[in-house]
């Protein structure tokens, strides 16, 4: 039976799918094999990092497994969570238990199971810092597989699940490892400034979480009010030589050293092209964060990709830099 996925993706794009199957247990997920081996299967989690086509003629699987299991060790707390646990609730719950480590990752929309795919990250911390293991069901044989952190090839907004293992696994759960003597990560400039503004007497995990929430609320639109998928492009990494040349040409260029050269702030590049707050009537660059494309109400995937293409063209022409789209774009069928 056809189903509309508009309410199941944070960009709020209309998508008519052939069939939706919401799975809530591992047994159900394994029993579903070999249905998951269809090429036309779309695995959807919280829908916060996807551009869905207007029509998807195949099956949609939503692995909505819930549950949290805690194993306390001397040095760390291990938390195994079902893929369908909403990430923001999970972070709040760990903090309420007195466990730190996830505070910088507060309020990232989406489900825990999708977090390894693009190695979610914010304010100086990424999932790679806390991930211990990923559990998945192999779409080709229905078997349960366990991936240790080193197997996941996590890097900036990337993992094996977007590369060599793309479309072969349904993630069923993840295990996080939160060291008991976790250090706070306060290096991100905006975060430090926000903590200063809050003027708390002692900075702890909870105050970091509050600062992150305040920063995000100021810059990032609430998908419930204005459809969006967070950052629409990755921050591009260019060679040191190219960054130096650009910095000479463009005073104020925002860049940070990283493996492979310099990571440029895509938001700054887009902003500098005069595109912040601009759009095509259907889609726009958010007025408070140019890297976030927002659905002005009636957009389809085509409208989003048309505006994204225009942004890429402008940035290429002015800076000779390629912007790579960050969410998963499903081809129109
Ligand atoms: N800036 C502008 N114009 C803007 C917005 C920002 O010039 O409209 C400048 C800022 O002044 C700042 C720089 O661009 O110096 C970077 O901006 P920001 O700190 O907001 O971070 P970002 O690089 O745009 C990344 C992540 C976000 C994450 C934040 C905070 C990516 C693609 N995005 O954004 O992640 O929340 O850092 O750590 O790496 C997401 O992936 O969906 C996401 C929201």
C-alpha cells in the first residue's frame, strides 16, 4: 500500500513509497531476510539526513528497534542502544545518569542507528570518539554482524557504511563507550564563547550540553517549523597551498588545519557569495546559517537539488572549490 514519507523526513519532502515496514525487534529484522536483499529497498531511520525522491517504487524499511542496556565497568560505562533510539533523548538520558561524553553532540536530530553512517559530529567531538561497536543485519544473508570501531572506517562525515559496505547492512544497534574520567572538549571557539556568556561557576558536562543547545537553537532551524537536513554540504578540505592562495584573495577566509590540508568553512564560502537568506522561492539558504538549506514549504527533491546546484556553481566560480552534498540523495525513480 502506498505511503507518504513527508512526515518521516526532516526536510519535509513529499515521497510516495510503495510500502513501509517498521521493524521493532532484532528477531523481526532477521526474520525479514531475504526481503532486505532487494535492490529497491530504502532503509530509513529518523530521516534527518536524506533527500527523498517524489516517488520510491520499492519497499522502505525503518529499523525502529528501541532499548538501552548498560554495562558498568571500572573505567567506563558501556551502553548498547537500539537503532531507533532518538539521539537527542539518548544524550539527555546519559547526562541525567551522570555520564559524560555525549554533551557536545546534544540535540543532533536523528536516530542512534544512523549516527555511524556519517560519523555525526559537532563542537569538536564526533561519534568516533565514543563508538565501541555497531551491530547490523547483513542484507545478503540475514546474519548478525558486529563491527568494532576500527572496522567502521570513521572519518569526517564518512564511514564504511557509506563506502565499501554501502547498502549491504541494516544497522540494528550501536554500543557507546563513555569513559568515567572523560575530559570535557571545550576547544570549539563558539562553545567557549557561549560558556563565557552563561557565566557558570563550574563548567561541567551539563553546562556544555546547555551551551551546545543554546548555540544550535540560535543558528539551526527547528525541522518541525522549517524543513531542513542540517548542514547540506560538507566543509571542503583543500591543500595548504590552495588555502594560502584563497586566504590572500579573500581576507577573512575561515579555515582550520586538518589531516590533508585545511578544512574550509562552507558556510562562510556560501555567505561570501551573498547567498545567506537567498533562495529560489521553494528552497533557501537559512538566514542564520548559510550551510543549511531550508524547505520554504512546498519543495520537492528537484527544487532542493536545483538550489543546491546553484550554490555549488556560485562557490565554484568564485573560489574554485567543490562543495560535496552531505545528506544521502536518493535518485528519482
Ligand atoms: N559562518 C558564516 N556564515 C554563516 C554561518 C557560519 O560565515 O551563515 C562561519 C562562522 O562564522 C564560522 C564558520 O562559518 O566561523 C563555521 O560555522 P559553524 O561553527 O556554524 O559550523 P559549520 O562548519 O558550518 C559544522 C557542522 C555542523 C555542526 C557545527 C558545529 C559540517 C558539515 N557541519 O558546521 O554539523 O553542528 O560544525 O560543530 O561539518 C550537520 O552536519 O548537519 C551539522 C549541523
